[in-house]
DNA sequence: AATGAATGAGCCTTCATTCAT
DNA sequence: AATGAATGAAGGCTCATTCAT
């Protein structure tokens, strides 16, 4: 791993935990074991570091959804696959997802938020396509498509992101069963699939 | 409105927009039209101001859920009522909700987060009761209760909170139809009710 | 003296000695016996402190030249009076003059330099008037008016400003006879008057 | 031109424009098209680069004055020649002269300033000799010799150095007639010669 | 000889807070 | 009760310099 990447990893961790304003370049440098000046040296500024982080992780998020839409014919099957891909993705990058989510909470529009919005939007549109297609094929009921997407994103985020709350609402012992566990991930997939099936087909 | 409350209102607005670290007491004092020293004077510190804000708004959120559980007999009916109350509550205090949500994203445990967790938890438990009761009465299917709660919270949050994203995903023109509109609120209620009915009863 | 003025006085001293970039707000605050934050508090920024300093001293420089032109009839007499006023002024504010002079050496145009130029220009124009009038009245020879002004300014600056060099070129013991001495000031006046008389009238 | 000299040329330009503290080694390296580390590599430090620059240019300034004093017999003639040499010298190295001038404004004594003083002093002494000789031969009037030297230096500096101000005081269009023009140079020589003749001989 | 990476010190500014009134 | 002045700490960033290659 290059030093640049190393900084980005640490940045992701700290920003996920404390937010952008809550993370000082000094804290960042300390945790990354580098000099403060290196942040400016590599990225130009703290803001640009953030942009670089978004760019760095955006790649992971951009792929694969399109593929699904082409290969699988049955809409319900495709929704299942999407859920699987989506859950995997978010669980694997839960820290970055936390950052994205936080960004969404800000009403201020920055260079970054535009970028982030576009990433999320692309995913959302892919889901939208399936839903519309399923509806046209009379396989899905007529549902509020946009809110269905919001439900998918919101539910998954809620499960993945709010450790503290979730662990208590959900009755999970955060020490033994966490977001990092395979079982937890599967439980999430199963729940979402069932939910969507009922919601979309009523069966 | 007392000066104290006036400060709290402004604090809510700014913190909802820019986060806790992103909001300086100077900006706050400027917007509230008071002296900087007043924040320390009234609340002791910025942190304590935040705690006071949570306390100030928590009252709104704490009431009414219990009532519903006592008065209404039919579990499905009760779920509907809860959704209505919950949606109304969050739409009415969407700024504060945004703050709560952001707090949940933080893994740092503060005095505040404990407080906030308790508020949210109480609500969640009320919902849990209905779900369990409905299941015992064989009116509801057997579902993953904890994740169902997460779904409820997550979906509503997603709809209410991410103006920018939602407005684009959801296909809402943020100029004409926003979180402040009655129609938008009703649409949300309808969606959640249908979703839960399908999810819980399959019908 | 207010604290604001106190800061300005110290700023003048340090900037005269080390230049603007060469003077750190920390050094300034230390010498003025105040906190670093006070510079921003009072002036907004280091740059604005400089502007305030120019404004603060500009007043001293702006007055009095016009008066001379109205009251005295004889051009040569008026030139003498101007020299006296000019020498007094610069000797009294030699530190600020040093700053002005340094600013002139910069080719970068700032808000300040425009301001400074205007002050100097006004003085120069007043001198120009006398020279032209004297020439029209056939009292002065035909001379290069603009360069004559440059000579006046340049000579006086050289004498007043370059302590180290002057003290050695001029053969003055900087310990005993300095810019602060009355005799040195009178010597300067005498020199300039004689120089100008010869230059302008040839007698 | 060696790389070393190339750096020195760029350094002269930037330091003349922005002063020593106002010129960063980074800006310098960028403009010279070399690596930042090169400055330390070639010169040891920024200070030493400055010293090297003084040394580099000092050579130009040191020569020729002595020669004049030996070859020409008539003191007035010699003064004229000196003015010519001096004007030529300063106009040819006006950037470096700007640096010297700025240094004179500083009261801080550095290794450099000592060096610079010596250069200027040597020139001044050469002038002094002629003035004294002319006075002894009863060709020159009795004048304040030291101030006369200051006048010469100051006037020329003022004309050469303060582009912005001069161009406005002097009524020169900086676009068409500048320090680089032959005519401007000749005008300066003529002015100084006439001035000195009147001042020294009264004729 | 030459360079990109890295450093620690210092830059100016803003922070939340406290003090005197 | 309320405020302008003042503070020390921390903010992000740039500095001249050094290191390893």
C-alpha cells in the first residue's frame, strides 16, 4: 500500500467516526504516522483529501450493478441479486458508507456532495429500471417506486451504519455479532429479500 | 420565546445544517443576534448547549406512543397509528431529527449520545411490543422484528432527511414539493402503511 | 493611548525594521504585550492591520502642504517653506516613511500601495505647482520639473532612511548625531534649500 | 549560463519584486524550473543564496569608478563621467539595485548588509575624493560633501527604482518610456549633470 | 548531479472560553 | 443580565531544509 493510500485509509476511518470538521489534519497525521505537512503535500488541502477519498472509494461502488441488469431476466431474481450486491458492498465499505450518509445529512452543496450524489444516483437509477420493468411485465404490483428505493437505501443504512443504536434496537450484542460477521450480513440479505418480495409481489 | 429558547432554535438550525463541529459558537451568536459570551453564560459550554438542545427537543419526542398502545386493540390498526404519529413527529421536527441521525453515525459515545439512544430506544420498544403482540395473536407473520424496526426508522429517515438526494432519487421537485408539504407527508404515511401491511400480514 | 493605537505603533516599528512579510503577528503581539488573537480581533487580519496603519499615519502626511501654497507669494520662499515642512514631517515619522519607501520598491500593486501612492502623489503635485508657477514668473530657470521632484524626495529619503549607510557615507557617528537630533534636521533643511536655490535660480 | 547562474537570475528578479522574506524558495524553484532541494543543494540555504547573489552582482558594481578618477583631470569633467557610469550601472542592474535599496531600509545588520554597505561605501568614497579635490582646487564651492553624495544616490535611486510612483510623479507613461529606454537614461544623466554643476560650481 | 519524499517549525487565523465591567 | 475585550489552544497550511535514492 502506498503512503497515499495509507493516508486515505486513515482518513476514512477518522472521518467516518468524527465527521469531516471533527477530524483535524493533525489527528489524521498522528494516526497515519506521518507529518502534518504530508496532507498538503499529497492532496493540496484537507478538502482535496476528502475529494480524493471519495474518488478513491467511488470506484468500488460504481461497478457491477449494470452487469446484473443485463444477465438476469426475471425481475424478482434481479432484485434479489441487487440486494445481495448492495448489502455486500455496503458491509464491505461500511466506513465509507457512513461518510456518504453523513454527507447526505448536510444541506450545504460542495464539490464533493455533487460527486457523491451522482454515485448514489446511478445506483438508484439502476434499481429504478428493474422496478419499472417488473411493473410493466405485470410481475410487480404498482408501488411508489421512488419511495421503494428510499426504503431500500434507508433500511440498509440503518442496519449497517448506526452501530450503537442498531445493536440495542436489534438486540445484537455488539461484541459477538457485528457488522463484520457473515451471519449478520446474511440475515440482512434475507430480511431485505423477503421484504421486497412481499412489497413488490405481495407473495 | 425566551432568549434561551431563541438560542436553542438557532442552534438546532445550524447544527442540523453543518453538524456540531461545523457550527461555531460565533456563527451561532451572530445568527441569534446575541453576544458570543452568552452561550457560555447560559449553557456553560458548547457541549452543554448541545445537551440542552437534546433535552429541549426530547420532550416532543417522548410522548404519545404509549397512549396509542393502550387505546387501540387491533395490532395492524395500532401499527398504522404509530406510523402516522411517527411520520408527523419526524416531519415536524425534521431539523432535530437530522441532528439525531447524524449523532447515530458517530461511534464516539458522549453524554449526549446516551441520552439520544434512550429516546430512540423507548420508541423502538413501543413498536416492538406491538409487533410481538401481533405475532402472538397470529395476526402478523413471523418476521425479523428488530430489522423491521430498523426498516421503519431507516426508511422514514431516508425520506425525511436527505433532501438533496431524495429530491433527485424520488423525483421530487424540491421547489414545489418538499418535506414541508402536507401531500408529501401523506404520501409517506401511505407508503409506510402499505409496506408494513404487506410485510407483516402478507395481504 | 488605546490598545489599538499601541498595536499600530508597535506594528510601525517592526514593519519599518523588517518589512511586512518579515514581521510575524507573533513577534508583533509579543512586542506589544498582547495576545496573538488580538490582531485578528482588532483588525481582521495582518493585511488589514497594515491598511489600518497606513490610514492611521496618512492623516499626518496629508495636511499642511496646501496651506503653504496659498499663504506665501514668492515661489522660492514657498519652496523653502515646503522643504522645511517636508523635512520636519519625514523626520518626525521616519519609521512610517521607511515603510512607505519600502512599499514603493515593490512592483506588486496592493490595496495599500494605491493608497500610499495617492498620498505621495498629492504632495508631489503640490510641489509641482510651485515649480511651474516659479517658471512662469521667470523666477525659476527652466528645469526638468518631474525629476526635480524625484530629486527632492529621493535625497530626503536617502538622508532620513538609510541610517546605516548614511551614517557611514555621511560621516555621522550614529551614536551621537542621528535622525533624532535637531542639528541633523537643520543641516538637512539647509542643504536642501541651498541645493534647490542653485538648481532653480542658479544663484 | 550555468544552472547556478540561472537560479541567481531568477532569485534577483523575484527578490527585487517581493523582497527577501516575500520570496519563497518554492516560488523561486518553480520559476527557475528546478527542484526545491536545489537551492539548498547549491547554496546551502536561502540566506546563503542571497549572499551569493550579492557576490554575483557585486562584481559588476565594483569596477570602473577608480579608473575614471585616474584618467580625467578636471574635477567637473570627472563628476560628469561618474554620473554617466553610475547611471549606466544602476539602469543596467536596476533589479539588483532595487534589492540593495531595500536592504538599506532594514536596520537589521546581517552578513549581507555588511557586504552591501562596503560596496556602496567604496563608490561613495570615490565620489568623495573628487568632491574634496575639486573643493581644494577652488573649482567647486564649499558644499556639504556627505549630503551631496546622499543626494546623488538618493535621486538616482528614486528615479530608477520607484516605477509606479515615478511613472506618475514624473509623468512618464510606463508603457512607452521606461527605465529600459535609452532616452530615459539620457534624460537622467543630463538632469544629474546639470544639477551637480549648478550645485558644485554655481554656474 | 539531481530529485521527490518527508520533516519540524513556523505562518496567520479561528476556536471556545473567561474576564472585567 | 449582558457585553466587549482578551486569552491560550488549536485550526489548516506553508516554510526552508534534509533525507534517501
